[in-house]
C-alpha cells in the first residue's frame, strides 16, 4: 500500500483536530409550565354562549420557546440550557383554556387551532413572559393585552391589560419556572371574571339595540 501524499496527511490531521474542538450541540432541559387550575364545583349555571381562546400575538423575542430573562431593564437574554416545551404564546393560551375548562360554566369551549365557530373569541397580545430582576431577585412577569371580539362584528367588544408578577424563591432555573407557573395561574384568575363580565355587558348592549 502506497503512503499517502504529504498534503493529504496534513489535511487529515487538520480535519481530526477541527473535530476535537467543535462545540458539542446543546441539549437543553425542557420545562413544562407548572401549576394549572383544578376543577372545582361552582354554583353558577352554565352559560349559553361559546368561546374560542386564541393564541396571543407576540413579538419576536416572545414568540419562541427559550426562557427569557432581563438582568437589567436594557438587557434581554435567555437562560442557557433551558427551554419551554411550547412557544410562550401557546403556553399562555393553554393555561387560559384550562382555567375556563376547570371553571365549567362554558360547555362549548375551543381553541383557535380547532377552527370551530364560536359566539365570542378571546384574543390579544402577549407583551411580557419573562423573568425580570428586582433588587437582585428574579420575578416572573406575564403581561397580556386581552381583547374580546365577536366574529363577524368587525369590532372589539372589550379590551384590558392584565399583568401578573411573582417573585421566584431563588435564582435557579427550576425556581424561576415555578414562579412562571404561579404567575400564569394568577393571570388566568384575573382574565376569567373579566371575560364573563365583558360578555354579559356586550350581550346586554346587543339586546338593547
């Protein structure tokens, strides 16, 4: 067997050396949004209308699955080696849907991906889903601009900004993730009564026309 040409040996050595210094691909830890409502008995009667819960719109920094952190007001970063199991707008949509389902008053409940007809649609914009540092401590912040619309009406029936802030028990990612779960539950607890009230107000206005 003939020896390899000198230039071939040199190229092979360079290739093997490059392989040894290439960074290994990141294998992030995937987190589900913890918490979530539990179904409780309610004395309120079921409503006669149906509701579709839409995935909120979001800017590019919030339309992914990386866990966003703001070490300062001017700096936007992500937790290395960690990500959500879904895009952040989907996480919020599913938590709101679960809250309505646990409440039990809306029997005809759907998601935007189901493409079903509904009397009302809860939509909006996700303005924040991030950890912000306050006095050296991370705080889970969720900000949601909700809109209630009636399909085909070409107008917004009601709109309101909701915000939930829950301090994490520490600086480790699992502690921050736990704070996000509590913040999502707190936000859903605000959105539910507002939605029922907004539909009632809108229905009264429609009957008076």
